[in-house]
C-alpha cells in the first residue's frame, strides 16, 4: 500500500502538541507519514522600522519550534511503538490558507481544537479556533479536530453520525476503513426528531400524527438502509435515539472514542459551508472528531 501524508498544523501550543501525538498514533497504524507544518505570518508596522530583521527571526523561531515539536512527540511515544516517518517544515502566510493549500493530497489534516492560551480558554470556553474552523469549512480532505486532553491511542469505538444523507454515507465508508487499521468496533448513531425524519406512510396518507413507535421504526429502517447502502455487510452496530442530532451524538461518545461526521447532513442549510451539527461536535466532543468533506467541493 502506498504511503500517504498526514498533515498536522502546529503552532507551539498544547493543543497542537496533542494533535501531533494523535496523528503519529494514527500514522503508525495506517503506515502513513506525518508532516508537521508551522505557518507564520509577519505584519509590517512600526516594529519593522525598529527591528528590520524581525521576519527572519520569526522564520527561524518557527522552524525551531516545528522541529522541536516533532522531536518531542516522537520521543514521547511509548517504548516499542511502531516507528513513524515524521518531518517538520514551515511556511510563511495565513495559517488556514497554507494548511488548506498543503493538505490537497493528504490522507488527513489534523488540527488542535484551538490554539488559544489557557487564560483565553477560561474566558471564552472550549471554542473552535479560527484556523480549525476555516479548515473544516474549506478542506478537500478529511479534517480531524483533536481536543487538548485526547489520548494518543487507538479508539475504543469509531462512532459515526448517520442521517440518511450522502454526507453521512461518505462518513460511514471513511469510518469503516479507518476502524480496520485500529481493529475498533464501529457504531452508527442516528439521533432523530419528528422534524428531521420523513413522515411515516400513515401520516402521509391521512395526515394524522402516528404514534412515536412508528417514528422510531422509521428511524431504525433509515439507519439500517443507510448502513447497508454505504458499507454493505461490514460489521456495524446500529443505534437510534430520540434527541437533537448534536446533543445525541455528544451523549453517545466517550473520551476514548473517535467521532466521524459528514460535513453537512440532511438538516443543514445549503448556504452554510459547515453544518451546525458538525461544528457543535467539533467544538464540544470529549474525543477527536473527523469531518469528511463533500466530494463536489472545488479545490
């Protein structure tokens, strides 16, 4: 199997350190190589007059930080762990733009949930950072968002959000393939409400409101048919719950899991680049979240 690149955005923050450690663990199982990219940007101003060598100094500091992050992440891997080819480099420019440019041929783009300081996180909470948000909305490859306290280990379960859309089918296929490398069970979850399911046949015929059990049966059928269409006879456990989609998925996952989502499902507005469910889960899930982009997105 041909080795692919797992691109990791690093910025000398604890969040990016966690992302890099997680990416190394993934690459060790898939046989891919890891490249850490530290993007830096110089904004000219009065400091440019006072310190004309500042851009060169920033470039050197970024290069040292990137190489140091990789060296530490590799050194911190458990004794006897599978070796991973890992390199570091820098690029000048806006971080999100450079990461999106470089990720075009990657198997996966991995980012920390935010690059904020500990103090600012106390003020604004576990918000999704601007770089992570921009990459989720613009990437042509799957994007992994890794919380700072994530454990660099194979997931106990790969949990997939399913809603019957083509986006969730793509997420299912990605999840099943990824689970093979970690020997993890796959759990497909459909969190539903009356407003997110097509009406049962009885309701369509006489405009009555069917009992909740009929809606539940419809949800189970939708989930089962979506799984069968997307991954055939792959071993996937199915679970439905009567909850709003984001809340249900967040309740279903544990810190040791991996949550996989399509970028925008059945309930998303087409004018939005990133569905609200994907965004909420990327911001608040206790585990790493992978968002699989649409095939039709232009590069």
